[in-house]
C-alpha cells in the first residue's frame, strides 16, 4: 500500500572507474556497504543502498566502473553497469573533477543520450580539484541538454551531498517503502564479508596481484558474543599465493586483522575470522568460479 504523498524510487549511479561512486554511496547511507580503494574497478557487483528519510525512500544502485572488458569478469561488470540504466527513476552520472572529462566519460555520455530516465551529474572530488578543473567539467556537462542538473560534490567530506539528495528527491514518483526503514542494503552478509576482505587485499598487496584476487565467504556461524567467519582468498598464480600469505603469514595476518575490524563494526560482536588462500588459475574467465564468488 502506498501512503499518499510518500515518494520512492530507484537511482543508478554510473561513472568511470575510481570517480568515487562507492565513497559517495557509503556517505549517503552513513554506513560502509561498498568497498573503497584507490585502485580502479574496485566494485565488481551491483550494490544496492537504501536511504530512508521522513516522506521518501531512495534506492541507490552503485555499479562497477565502466571500462573495456578483458575477461568474463570484465564482461559481467560492463553488463551490470549498463543493465542498471534500465527501469530506474533517475540516473546519477559521476565525474572526477580532478581528472576531468576523459574518453571513458565521453563514452558514457554517448550511452546516456539514449536512456529515458532523467540524469543528474555530480562533479565529484571538488575538495582536491582546482577551481579551473571544476569549471571545465561543469562547462562540458552543461553542453548536454539531457543532463537536468549539475552538482559539485565531495563524497569524502560530504559537501554538496544534501543538495544532491534534494535534487534526486524532486524526481521521485509517489511510491511505497520498498525496504524496511532500518535496512540500508540488500547485500547478504557473506558477500559483504568477502568484499571487506578483498578491500584490505587491494590496500596492502602489490600492483600485479589485486585484480587476480577473489574472495568467497564459505560460512558464517553465530555464537552469543562471537561471530565466526570462514573465507577463502583465491589467486590465479602460485607465486601470488606466497605474496598473499607473506613471510611467516604476515600479509595474510594483516589482511585478516584489518578486515576483522570492519566486520566487528558490522556485526556488533567480536569476530573470529579464519582465512585460507587457494590458487584457482584463470578464475576470472571461469563461469562456475565467478558464480561461487557472487558474480551471477
């Protein structure tokens, strides 16, 4: 049943890799539901975040950064991004003010010209960009008639986010509460745990390893004051396994310790995290392996 005057709708967040989509979603929701890294293509799945306030509910869909696919995982990520443009009430197109409008952004602009949903553009990272860079981005975006509004934002410090929410709210139709008021994401806890582990791997591993790392949380067991999490980190080469484990287990211990802190905040309990490392050659091109890790 729709309460009269209540607004709700779905918003797709789209943009090139590393423009700050996940940071923005986490800031809007007020909780980490999407991992953040300085490395490109951190997000691999569609991530749904729910913002509920008095009189309205916005369901955000964070998508992988759009880039040319190099394997089945890349193809899945590209399809996920473009599929998220269909059947939504609004689209939030994010750009990086510091990097400017690049070739990848121009490709997205061409795609957005064909969509039916209204588009709002966010010129993000204004906290680190020069005034000239911000102005140049705004000028380029304002030349596109399909873009309804342009907002200057910093997902990191929160500036411009309330203005952005207000603009999105103005585009919402009347609708129901699609999710309970206290729900912030539809992601299973197992998948969130996997992503938290992968985030820490991205943070601490060498350049050649991270994109070949996948994580599967095999099971979660709940005790009175402790949550047990059992997970496997997959890599594509035997040499990468040694890097992941580190001397006397130091790297695996560091990844596990940092991931455990995030999990304890999420579960509200102590966490016993048990990590293993396995080699699975070519898993990014293996359909069954991709499904095991949550890439349906």
